[in-house]
């Protein structure tokens, strides 16, 4: 059955291509729809007026009439659509008007006839489509449809093909999801039927990569089903360029030698302060790297107490990494020597390649590397840090605080912001890696490695683009069940600036697709640089929540309101406090305080009130996470609050009760030290903000859902 339908579609697509066309006519689109079970109304092709009258009579009611021309894509714009035609006289008149309009719109257009289609009942108009994204390949789209689709832009995307569950999730991912469930006494649509239209379109484009775009617009969704009133199919003009792919084992093998090397050669090492080659050497030596360090410089015999070699081929024994600190024009020749030496990794610090328009030079080094089996990191990077190896292969400032956060950036400037943040906040890192031009190694390679690295607990990545979105999603899906992946995707405002032949294509702006596909992969997308860094710092600190019930305990009513807003904004659920728990809280707070949620203990309360209410929140198994709002008073000074909170949380963790606890501290400058104290003891705390601690908690919840550790999906 599947083979037969594939053969029918293949034959049709080949015939369209043979005619030099990229757009299918409506009758040709129906062949594809029928092959894949995509529901469309009954229709016939009328080549003249008499056939049109006969076709309309067979449907026995009002019909829709549409021009059929391989040269007219947008039928409505050409005046080629008439809706609700009934009776022989009206059919004749509509036929003539449609053909005349089409000829006036494009005198050279080939006209094959007029499609006579049964008129669908009124219902909710939605769009189902697919497009070929330059980063992710085939993606399927769903949203509110009809003539306003490009105005409303209420559309969501997923990688194709989608499962039935993923298709259903798309119905809940648009802003107008409530409309589909039924509003103001109107019945909801047949969700399964709509989801099936999505799934079948995704299957079609996955099976036939030469299909560039598909539009079902509108799909008329009713309580009884979902039928596509119109189908538009556009073929690609050229085959996508294949990227060289490596197996998971190949990636892990080369990455292991890059991140855990025994021997490093520095090509362009220098004894002269101020040179990049000197900075790299000094960082390697001063950083305490225990492996061998081999300077390579044809004009030196000794650099920083290490024997220098004229060529990397002269270095004795195996070398795991060659760090390049030479001008761009010399890289290709030196890379040939690295290849002959069978060094598996080259770290290319030099700039002057594709980022400056020197694409040919970059293509040359990629070709040399591929010929010899060398993986390239860079070019145009600051280098990299592998802290657990005491490895600082960079010309920038050293960093040696070991921890569980792996950070990557495509930009050198962002890389240094990462470094400064890590130092200021005392964040321990497992690695900081620059990616630069990503001529070879990119985020999916690093993600594959960090997903397996026992020193890494959380991965945060700044990126401007992805070379292979599907490879990244594959790596993310393998990693997310074990550790969080946070992404800062730059360039949100540059989306969608490309010509498209369909509504779906016009709606598939880069950022819209990135946003939905990253969510589909379980990745946490950070809205800005500071958020990315804070999520990376905080997520390993917080335990995994066991449920959705969040309780706010605050000493300030104003903070409680803002914290409540933040809970809602971050997709979290304020617990409805049951009567017995409400009474228990009231026993500890003054009469002018307020139980419920937030629990407002008021600002003048002593430390014992904070401690008692926090204990109550941790003791009750129905409470799954605590948000604390502290207000600086002399009655309960900041460090007193911090010490009692940390002590109580530690006590419960020793008893096996681990719940996420975040805190917002408002007060004088002393709250800064109190926040640092809390952070170091497993309570994520921030001064002067109600938004940030709750955003971090929301990120933890999003990861827990994506990892399958909490109900509710992604």
C-alpha cells in the first residue's frame, strides 16, 4: 500500500519536473492528498462550461469554482475563485468570469480548466502546511488559517515527520488554542481529525524531500472532522547541500582527545610577550596542564623553558591537539603537516576567514582537514578551557574554578562575558569553548560530548545559527533526559526576510521555527545573555520538583503580588492551599497577615516566623516548590534570614526531603551577601528582583518536564 502510493506520487512529481514546473495544480495536489489520506472535498476538473454545469449538478448543491493553471499560484489574487455557486446559469457565468479574470491577470498563463469543488460547511479555518527550513530541513506548521493567516501569524512549527502526540500538541501551542476547544457556546473542533491532517502532511514532505512547501489553507475544522478546502504544493528548485556527518562514536572519540588531551602542540608559539602565541603558551604552562606542551616555531629553540620544534611533524610521540596561533594565510600549509602527523584536532584561533569574506580560504582548510581526518575548532575563536584538565588553551584571561557548567559561545566577546560572569559569581565550570566560524566542529559535537562528560551537569550555549539543526536536535534529545541544555539564540529580529511561494513559507521566519523546534527538543531557550548565564549557574543547584504546586511565603505584600505575577508569567502553578494547610500557616502569622497563596507573614515578624512557615512548606508533601520573598528589617536582618533558611533547607535535605527553594531579597546592600550565602548552600537567591528567581524556577520546571521527570510534557 505504502509502496503503491509512493510510486504514484513519485511519478506525478517527475512529470511536473519534466514540464519545467515547480508548482502543482489543484488536481495534481489532490492526487498527493488522496495518496496520503489528507482529507479534501469532492472535486472534478471542468475543461469547458458544459462540463462545469454537469460537474456542479453531480454535487447537488452549492459549489466552489477555482481556476486551474500551473502558472497561477495565488488563485484568489487573480480573481480565480468563486464561492457558493448554485444553478446552471450561475455556474456558466462564474466559469466565464473566472477564465476572463485569469487571462487578464496573466495573459500568458496556461489554463487547464476550472475546478468544481463541493462547498464545505462553515467551521473554524486553520492552516496546515510544511516548509523546508534552511537550518532544520522539513518542518510542519499549524495555525489559524484563512485570509488573515499572515496578519495573525498565530502559527507553531515542529520537525517533520511528527508523531500523533506531537501533532496534537500543536493545537495547544497557538495563542488561540482556546478557540479550537470551543468558546461562547460553540462546539470545539474534531482535534484528532486536525492532528491527522498535520501528521499526514508531515509524512508526505518527509517521504519526498523534493517538496519544498505545502499549504492546506484553509482547512475547515468542525466538530465532525477537518477537510482541506485548498492544497498548494511547490517543488524545490535544487537539492539541498549534504553536510558531512559523523557517527556518535566518531564524535566522542575526537572530542575526548580534544577535551582530555595528553599532549598539546602550539603552532606559532612565541617567547615575545604581547603575541597570541606567547599568551597561549603562558596560559597552558601557568594553568598547570599536566600533559606535554610542545611549542612549534621554526625560528626558536626554546620557548618558556620548553624545547621548540621547527615543524609539528618533528614533535615526538602522539599529539592530541594542535593550537594554531599563526596568520590565516599560513594555516592551510601547517594543517597539512598536522594531518601528516595524524593529530586528530586543530584549534584555529586566527581570524581572517569567512567572517571577513575569505570563504575560499576557509573552504581550503576544511578540505585539507577532511582529507586527513582532522576535526577543526574555529577558526576565529578565543580558544577553549577544559578546567578539569587544568587546560587553558586561549589567549584570554585564565579561569580555573572547576564545576559542572559547560559554556559555549559563537562570539569571542560573549565568551569573555561568560568568563567575567563566572568569576564574579564564583560559578564552577567544566569547560568554556569558543566556536567562531564553525567550519567543522559545532554545537551538536559539543552537546554530544558534554552529554556524556561526567564533570558536566548543565550545558549553556550562545549561538547565532546552527549549521545542522537536525543534528543539534538529535544531540539535544539524547542529552536533555540527563541534564539541562540552555540556549541563547541571537538574531531574533532578522527573521522571515525571504521570498516564499506559500502562506506557510511566508510565516516560517527563522526565529519562529527556532523557538518551536528548540522547545520540541526539550531545550530551555533563554531570552537574553544574563538569563542564559543565570540558568546555567542555578539549574544544577535546584533539586528536581516532584509536582506543580508552588507556594509563595513573603514578608512583604508588594513582593508577594510581583512574585505571583512572575509565577504565572513563567508557566508555573500557584497551589490552591487546602483548608488544613491554610489553618496551619495562620497559626504562625499575625492576624493582620494573610494566609492563602502567597502566604504573607508581614515585615515585622521575627526570624522564628520565617523559620516556622518555611518548615511547614517543606514538611507538607503537597507543596512541591517554595518561593520566598524577604523584606529587610532590623527585626530579621538579611544574614539572619539567610542562615536560618539555609539551615532548615539543609536539615530537610538530610532527611531526604528535597524541594526547589528560590528567594527574592529586598533591602539594603547587605542582602547581596545574604544571597551569595544562600546560593552557595543550595537556595537560589537574588537581590532587588522578584522576576529572576522565579524565572530560574520556571526553567527548572521546563527542563524537568522535557526530561520526563514531571508530568505535562514539553
